[in-house]
């Protein structure tokens, strides 16, 4: 008890000296121990203050926060301001593990100015309100005015302990925090954990400089961040369009780090503190050709695209695609900005660095995090929880679930999950062999080979890399079936090397490839190895039943089969080859 009393007396005497010996005389006070003087910062609200918000009469500096007389007795620091009301809206997020309520401790003291509810000149030590330049009474609108809605600010006044760090999985253990990051006596993170109100050496009163997110990464240990493009890229704004980083003075992606996308105070999108309220704008601020070399925004304006602009506030990082998820697509569904980098895939179907840290759906259907194979990412929206409700081609066997279409147990499939089942495909162009595996993006990709890779957008239907015409009576040429001819030798097809009537079907009768072949595959839950090998699944708007109502193909062995159907007026009852 004596030690506490002695410490209180020392603090009182310290501020008493400042108040009478320094402030009253109008002299500059000595720097606080280990910190530069507050005199040259915006927190100097006296007549000598360097900022636009300052008193017209008061020469004392410390008095705007501290007083040796009439100070509040319920808080430390000889506080000279009234307590604001407990009517704050705290930060909340689906990815927040901490319990955040009303601000307490030092944060509440900071808010007595920064929430804008108490006049700057309303000091407990004075019998009148201290006047300010321009008649200013409350903290002006701007980045310094936090307001009472704290849902757009980094959370404060929550317990930061080892249990929270362990539960979150991407937070530093508080025992390992550097001395600059101070928790209060109740183990809570407060405004003063990041800001030193007496020291503006690092800008914004930060306890350490935040270049390259040096401050953020003292607490936030994000998986993969240290080798991500957003942590390492030296790309700079070219000056065209809007400044992607209007709230910082940093000039490169790496220097901005977290602040390339996030704003710790008064963020436009409250949840996850994003710079812009529309999710995709946080990506396109740089990926529009003005910072990143590749212009994604252009691809997203094409006819066929993953229309990220069409959805707002639907995507959630913790959403589970094994249950019903409201239809949407956002950049984050395929890219994790904390982990994405330029690593090249080791080979299909393994993901590249661009998709590191993204969730997915496995071959058998469960959720997986992170996804290891590209198709797992696609399966989130194009498998059991399919965002598409109408088949693009009306077929004998209709299936929207691509997870089932590509399964290696199927009678036939394109080799996206594993090598193909057919050991005899003479039309394959090198480097493809029957052992090859391909990506979904080998077909669904940008039609501009010089543009951004991936299924952002294409001018070809089905978001394809090359044209693939599926209309009946299509004249065969290298453009109409360009996608097929990317992997399959046109000369081989025309010479009937794999099927003796290819030429007749696609040249003589102008039947499209899609009349007979279902490009993804035929699920084993619907098809079988007799009728559905070689991706046979007829387009029923083109292929009609024969006179006996039969519409099927029968596999009779290597390069042998027969069809029962009627197509373009030609009856196959059956037609054998």
C-alpha cells in the first residue's frame, strides 16, 4: 500500500512540475524519458501547436489531457477529461476470435477526444470551455475522428492472452510480443498498444514504423504472408486513375503491406477493415493495370466472366461449401491475398502459388483447407453446391455436378482429376499423352493469351480459352472447334484415325463435336462402360431416337461400336463401325 501511495505521489509531483514550471511559463517542456517531445505533434493543442486544431488562448500543453487538480479519481494519469458514455458499436467479424465489448482503460480515455462527443476544450480543471481556432469545438471530421461506431476500427479492449492466440492460429503469443507492444494491466489490447500519444516519431503516433507492415506483423502472424506477393512486390502506382493508397505515404505494394487492402481506422468496409466497401474494389485498385502489371479489371468486363461485381457482402472467409451457400463469386473465392505468390504449379492438377491458402471441396465431397488441387477450388461452386441451375446442352444424361463428371470411376472423362481411362487416343497432340492430367483452366481461361491467366473472363462462351461451337449444322474449320484442336490433331480427326466416320459427321453432315461428346465426362452414377465411353452423351436437340425409340451408343471394343439413333434424317438402326 505504501508503494502504491508513493508511486501516486511521484506521478502527481511530476505533472505538478510540468503544469506550473513549464506550462504556466509557456516554455517547452523537456522530452518524456525515452520519447521525443509532444510539443511538435498534433497532440499539442495549445497556442503553440503545429496542427490546424489548437487553442486560441491556452498556452499550457499537457492540460488538454492531464491536470494536477480536479483530475478524475476513477482512472489514472491525472486525467482532465470527462468520461464518454458507453454507447459504442464495437468491431465484429465472422473471423474474430476475441470477445469485444465496450472500450475500457486507455482506449476510453483516447475516445474522450477522438469519438467527437466531448468538446476539445471541455477540461475538468477549467470553469469554462477553452476556445479553439476557427470556433472549432469538437474534433473535426477526418481520419482522427473515430466516432462512436467502432465497427470500422481495429478492435480494442479485448483480452489478448495465449488462449486467444492459440484459438486464432495466426496471432503471436502475447508473451513473445516486443516491448513496444504493451498490453494493459488486465492483459487487454488498447489504443496505446499501437499508439504512443506523446511520441509521433513513427507517424500517426505509432509505437513502431508500419513500413512493410512492421507493426501489424508483430501481432498478426499470417500463414504464408512472408513469401506472398503482397508482402514482397515492389510494384508502384503509375499515376493513372485513382491513388490505390490514399491513406498512406508509402509508394509500393510491399511498403504498404497490409494497408494495400486494409485500413485500421474508419475503414470503408467495416468487417475485416477493408479500404473499399465492395470486396473486388480492394483488389482492382491495384489489379487494373495501374500497379500490377496484369490488368484483371479488363478481363472482368468481358461477355463471359466470373462476375465479381454482381455480388456484395455475400462472401465470407469461413463459409462452408458443403452446405448451402448463397450464390456469389469474389476474388477471394479463388485467391488468398495473404498467401498468393508467383510460384509455378509442379504440374496438373496441383495448384500454383496464385491459389495458395484457398479452401476447396475434395474428390469425395468434404471441405478441405487449404485446397491442394485446382479442381478442388472449382468444386466449391461447380459441384454439389452448384451455382448453375440449368444445363448448357440438353443431353441424354444431365449432370451439373462437375465433381461427379470428372470422377476417375466414370466410364469416360476428361483427365482433370486423374489420367484418362482410354489408353488409345491417336489424335492427341504432344506433349499430351494418355497419361496426361489437365487443369480446368486448360479449357476455361482468358481468350487473350497475352492477358491475365485464369477464368476471370473470356469473349468465348462458357468462359473458354478458344472457340467451341456447339450449334448444329456448324461448318467444320479450325476456328469453330479451336478448343478441341488445341489438344487433338485436326488432321488425325479428319483422317478418321480414331473413328471411321469423324469426317462424315463433322464435315459432310456438319454435326458439331458436342452432338455426341460431353466434354467434362459422364458420371458413373448415371452412365456405364457400354454406352458412355469416349465421352458419348448425345445432345438430344440434335440426335433423335430411331423408329424403335432407341437413342444409344454401344461400345464393341477397340475402335468398334454401334449407334441406335436418328440424326439429320439418317437412321441408325444400328449403324456399326
